[in-house]
C-alpha cells in the first residue's frame, strides 16, 4: 500500500510540472495587448484621430500616428514655430473658431503629409510670407472668416493664390477701405505699391567738415573734404573690400572752405579755397605719391571764397570761385598747358555764396547766388569765350545756395534761404516760375540728387533736422520723406560707391555723417 501511494504522489507531481511548463510556453508565445496611445489631458484620442478642447496652446505629446487633428473652439491666440513636430502622418488639420491673430512662418513645418487645412473663423489679419511652402501636397485650404488686411504683407498670398494647385475657398479683405469686401484672389498685383526706401546711417567720420567732393582717379574712388578745424583738405579713399572710407592723404589748409578735385588730362589737381592766407592749387605727383603746390590764386582778386565749381566748355577746363567779400569778385579761371589762369571777373562786390553750372540745350550757363541780391544767370558766349549776364531770378531776393535738376523735359532751380522759405522754380522758356516753397529757417545747404530713378532733395538747417524730400512725379512737387539728425550741415553730396548709394552730410559743428540709401520691400 505504501509503495502504491508513493507512486501516485510522484505521478501527480509530474502532471503538475507538465501543466506548469505548458502554461509558461503559452505565455511566452502569446502577443501583448495593444497600448492606449498617449493623449494630452485636454484631448480625446484614438489611434488615428485627436480632438482637443479648452486648450490655450497646441497640445504636445499627441499620438505620432494621428491622421486627423481637430483643434476647433479652443483658446489659441498665436501659434509659434514647429507647433506640430512629430506629426508627419497628419493629413487633416482643423483649427477653426479660435481667436488666432498671429502664426509663425514655420508653424506648419514638418507636416509633409497634410492635405487639408482649415483656419476658418479666426482673427488673422495677415499671414507670414510662404507659410504654406512646407505643405507640399496640400489640396484644400480654408481661410474664410478672418479679418485680412490686404496691404503689402498679403501681396505674396495674392501671388501664391494665382499659381497654386491647392483649392482655396473664397476669402475677402476686411481692410484697407479701398479693398474692403474685395476677393483676395481677384486683387490686381499692380495695386500693391510695396517698395519704399530709407536713408540709414552707414559710417561716421569723427570730424567736422564744410564741403565734400567725390572724384575718380586711376580707377579708384576718393573723397575730398574741407576741414578748417583740422587745418586740412582731407582725402579719403573708398575701400571696396571693407566697403568703408579710409584715410589717404592730407593737404595743409589752415582755413579751408572748399577743396575741389579736378582730373585734367589724367592729372589730378585740387583747388584749395581758404578764408585766410590765400588760396592754392595742388598737383598730385604719382612718382612721389604726394601733393605739391602748383600755384597761388591771386588774393587781390579772390578775397573771401565761399564755393568752387569746375566744368568743361568746348573741350576746355574751367573753375569758378564765388567770392563772398565786399571787395572781391567771383572769378573764372581757365586751364592752359601747365596751369590755371585768370579768365574773367564776374559779379564783383555782391557777397556771392554759391555757384551752379548748367549745361542744357547746348547753352552753358553759370548761376551765381548771393546773400545781398537775387541770383544772376550768366550764359556762355562762344564768340567772346566769356560768360555774359542774361538776367536775374527775381522770384528770390537772396539765396545761400543754388542747385538745379531736370525732371522729364523740365528744368528746375532749387534755392535755399537762411531767412524765409527755400524755393523750387521751373523754367518756362523765358523766365522761372515758382512751383513750391519749403520751410527752411537757417538753411545754408541743399542738394537735389537722383538714386535709381528716385529723385530726392536734402535741405539742411542750423536750427532743426535735415529734411529729405522725394519728388512726386504726379504732383510735380517734392513731398516730405525723412528726417536726418545732422547738426549744422554745410553741404550734401551723393556718392555711388559700387553697389552702395551714399549720401554724405558734412557738418560744421559735429561729425560728418555718411548715410546709405536702401530699398525696402514691404511685402517681404
């Protein structure tokens, strides 16, 4: 009996072990049940769909396999970069009925599978340029119910809508008034005037100056500055690598008021006009790489120079000096063989302040402005080889500076006045007529100049900011464009330097400032 019982116990143990082994084998071979995908607290998720409510931002940790994402009626106000990172399988995205006013340029980056996108009924007034570029296969887009401001920031969208294969429901402008209720898809691109310009501070020259004259010599660009405070005519050279003006040389000039470079027969000369101590002409010697004095200018003829103008008539080189003393005379000098010689005395004893040479219609003219009388116009006589008085600009009783420009077929004069308004006059064939008066108390300098088809006028003052005006072709007038903080400017000079368009503003009391003209695309 005992042996029989022992055998039964042994058999039961074997059966138990066999059953346990079988159970273990079954457990090892069985598959685990699927895990529930991660889902943010504010969302309900299935394997391929997520629906989120009452969120202030796009939830993170959404299921990576999600195909459809509904974010309607949440509390979004803006959505930043990479808001949907990790959702590369997402095909349908609905972000409707929120209060979104801003999206980032890279909000939708990474959504390479997205085909349907709805941003309907939000508060979007604009959209970042190329925001839909990452959405390679987008087939449907809904932007209805937003308050789009159809200005330059939306121009890219108009262009994109004209070329995209994406189906876009009709969207309408909320502003500006001229486009209100217009369909964005139908806006003509020509209605967007999105290119503007600006003058930005580019370089500061840490010294005062009273004149600036750019010139080319031996294929290099230079700038001559009169610096009475430094007792010199300073020559700067443009560095095309560093794109800056660099010190090059100096000509001694204790009371310089103007330094006029002239390149005659490939030779460089600089006429140095001084208030005291006489005026001189210097010559650049390329062998010694130095400026050497070539000749004096008669101090009895030119007593108190204020401006210099160089020009060429019928192949001959001349320069004229405006004399602002009571006893001197504005004088003309002519180059002959190896020097400049006195050629003609003009306008004696009138405190002349500025000169402007005008070569139009084959009739060279020299306009002389004065602080004591109306500007005088001289016309060149080819018979006498001299300037002959032609008349006065009677609309202006006195002028500190005179400049000219052409716009279309018309010729204009710009005249600055220290007391009273500066004037813009148009030549009418027999006389000048006033077309515009510009407030300019304390003005000693003005300069019209042309940059890439845009015409400007710089008007300085000793008592306020320098005003930059832009020519309005339709109105045929200058309109105020920009203010520059230049202290007591004595000249303005436009200087193209490679691809940099520069405006120089020499200051009598402060630093000489160099501004760069930049073109700004407001639709970018």
